[in-house]
C-alpha cells in the first residue's frame, strides 16, 4: 500500500474513513437518524443506567439542596415581590437570605451586588451586552479569549454586528492567557475584558487575580464566567478586582434554571438591562424571582463553602487515580491544558489513533463527553482544542472526564479499566496504529484523494 514516496490511498487509509462507529456505522459521525436510533435503543433497554462522569456538563442535585427547596415549592409559595401580606414576606425573606447569607458570602460580595438570573448564559449575556451598550458612547472595544464559552463568543459576535470592536485573544499551548498580550491589547476605547475562570472543556484555571489587577490599573471593567469555578475553588471578588461574575447553580449541585450575576457597586458598574418589566433585581433583571430556585442556589453555595476544601482534596485524589491508571497502561495519551494551573475535576485526554466518538460509543456504560464539538453533519475538532494548538487528529481523539462530589473510587477504577480495554481494542482495528508500531512516521506520509 505504501509507495516509495509514502503516498497512501485515502480510500484505504485516510484517517477519517476507517474508524468504525457503534452499531456498524462507518465514517466520522453517524447521521442524525442513526444517532436518534442509538439514543432510543439505549433509553428503551431495561438495564442499569451508565455511571456518571460528566460533572462539567451538570451535577446531580445535592439532597440537602432539595430539602431546603421543598418547603418553597409546596407551603411557602408566595410571590417574593408581594409586599402586602405574609405569603410575600416569607418568600422575600428566604430569597434575601439566599442572596445575603449564602451566595454573597461565598464570593465575598455585598448582597446588593448579587442579581438572580436564569443561569450563567443569561448572566454572561447581561454582563457583555449590558456593559458594552451602556458605555458605547465613550468606549466601543471589548477583549475576550478564543477559549470562552459559546455564549460569551456569540454575545461578542452580536456586539460586533452592532458596531463594537472585539479582540479575541489567543491562548498559549497550555491554555493560559499571556498577560503581556492582554495588557498590550487594552486601549482607551476598551470598556470590558471577559476571561473565564476555569475552562469547561480542558479545566485550565486562568490567572484571574493578575488579570483583575491589570484591568483595574487600566480603568477597564473585568468580567469572568465563573460557572465552573464558584464553589469549587476559593474566589474573592474584592481580592481579585472582579467587576462582574457569572454563577450557575447546576454546576455546584444546585437546581437547573437559576444562577446569578455579581455586579460591583464600588467602583460602580452600570448595565443596560436586557429585558423590560417590573424592575425587579434593582431594575437589571425584570421578572419574578423563583423563590425555590433562589433558595436552592443559596443552599448549594452554603454547602460548597462548608465543604470546598474537602471536596477539592477528594476530587484531586480521584482525578490523579484516574489519570495514573490510564497513562500507566496506555501509551500515547496526552492531557490537554496546563497540568498545574487547572481544576482537577475536569480531565481532558487525547488518545492518539482513536476516534473520540468511537471511544464514547464503546464506553456507553459510562456517561462521558467528547472534546470534539460534534454535529450530525460533520465532526470538527473543538474550537478550544484548536485554540491551544492541538493537532487535528488529537483533537478528534479527546474525551472529557468529569469528577465531582459524589464520584466513588469504584466508579473511577471501572471507568479507567473500561477506557484502557476499549482504547486497546480500537487501536488494534486501526491501520494507523499498526503503521506506528512498524516505525512509520505518519507525518511523512502524503495522503492522496481519489
């Protein structure tokens, strides 16, 4: 099959053609119909559910959070904005307790700086669009990074369409932002810098304290999407010079559908509201605050504050156990992102010569996610992995393992063993792996199309 010039027919060995997918599907991605059939087949089976190892996507609700919420679902159902009777007063008291004693306490904020929202996506939209539009007559430049969450990047594109200038800073190969590049990018027209605290895909922890210091010295507001960080690592909005911060309840064992936006009062940050209405949440976010959800967010923050140190130590132990088991048994495994500056519960590994989606389907009894942003029509590598300079084949072979509060050692061991078993099996089916074992440098091969 190999010519003297090492030209290989893509019909036979092109990396995108030989990976088998579960249920006999071939090619890089199954069609949407095939994927729906796979989902239906799995959901209809009367079997045990898979192990959950996707804690960056969402977390199970802590039972203690549910206990705190239930009274406000059944007995204390008043509108917290009704000021004329006890039903409203008791709901308002619970909402304000969550704001003051729990959410604000966790991040070292003034309670008046906490705005309840529907989640981090809304908080990010409020922060970016709100600040940009309020200060647009004086400043029309925003800075963010190429590895931000989709809702931040899409908000920036909306602002670009409105005439704002947006700088998307690259990150280094370890996923960290170059602070000198950030400082050089700030200009007199810059109103806002937005950099996420912990990346949801590769777990890299940005130097937000240093970023906040730079922004404060330049007179620029600093926003951070801390959905993957709040409650998992210590954050002080005062110490870190954070002006706006997005929080999500369901990432810290709270309910879905609620979050918060921290908005600094001194120096004051002004926002243009995204929606109009009754003027709730100090006029920044009109709409009735759902008391049970606010109570749930508060309870999740309270528990996180109490157990953060223990959780972090235990998650670190389990993460190290998983990584060591895998890399000690399988060669050519790469951890994406900085090995030190990271949240340990988010592990993104690339398994060379294995298609990530094939591995996910082989590991169907473990709930994981691929580092590739897959669609039914194509399988483009994740923009986060592209931003850190990962080779396309390695980007396609990435899997994200999420470890959290309720993960057990047995689950970690089972996941590692199954992963080792399936990677070996898929590599045995791979002509590329066979060629590597024969000492052939794949990068020296010139692939031809037919």
